[in-house]
């Protein structure tokens, strides 16, 4: 079992708007990679893990190297039953995670969005994201940034590129309003984790003809 043992609470709680535990999982739910980048919502990525598990996913969490400072990797490993990876494995080492059937990157930083669109693979997280496009996996990205960073032309341009390559990028005032520079973790409790799973399900259903 990769879910949370009976009686235990997810490391970061269960967010409002989540699906009830009795919800049926999506048809053929498999392995979901959740990739967390170095932004304040990463501290609560256990909420997304809990929601995904309730929908039938076997969840593996990966972080960028900087995002490890935001997360409780021990709690996430207990929650998922898998190691939390941040670095490339050494040559000849076996893979410790199953291959993904889908990927959610949330929170996604400006840095990750821009490098991803450029095809840069200088972290494990980016390598997986670049490869996932090549494999045509269902991918959903939920950026977390501030108004000043989001105003940079490269960010908007690269969101457009990722969308044109089939990535569902959830970004805009209707998804999650941006805070001003220096606002820190204000609005953290309102981060729309459930929207990523809803968008992923929309991607998967047409592909399966549901």
C-alpha cells in the first residue's frame, strides 16, 4: 500500500475542496509524479498527495534541490511509501521509483517554467519534465510566483510554448491571484491544489475515450 495508514493524518492536512474519500478513482489511475519547486506552497504539497491518493493514484514526490528546504521529506516518504528524489542517480544505480503515467508540477516556479521551455535538464525535476513532453505524458503545471516575476516577457512566452506542446498550464487571475513582490506565503491556504487533478482528469479522459 502506498497510501496513508488508517488513523494517520496527511503531513500537511487535507485542503478544502478535496474529493471525499469514497470518490471513485479515475479509470486506470496509475503512477503520478508530483514535482514541487522552491516556492512557499511546496510546504503543503502533502495536501496534493492526499487528494491524488483519494482518486486512486500511486503518488511519488520529487522536488528541485532548492525545494527540499520547503518540504518535510520524511513525512512525504511515509505518506507515499516512496523515496523523495531531488538528484540524478549515480551511473549504474537502479531506479527507485516506478515510471510515471502522468505528471503534476506544483508549485512551479518562474525558474522551472523558463528552463523547462528551453529544454534545460540541469536538475532531476527538469530532466523528468523535459522527458515527459517527449513521452507525451499528461502533464499539468500550476505556477506560483509574484506579479513582478510574472510580468517578465519570457515567462508569458514560455507558458505559451508549454501549452502549445500539450502541457496544461493553470495560470491566470481566475486560477490563483498573484501577490506583490515580498508578500511571502500570503494566500498559501488558497493554493488551488484540487484544480491540478481536475485538469489532469480532463486530459486523461479524452485520451481514453471516456
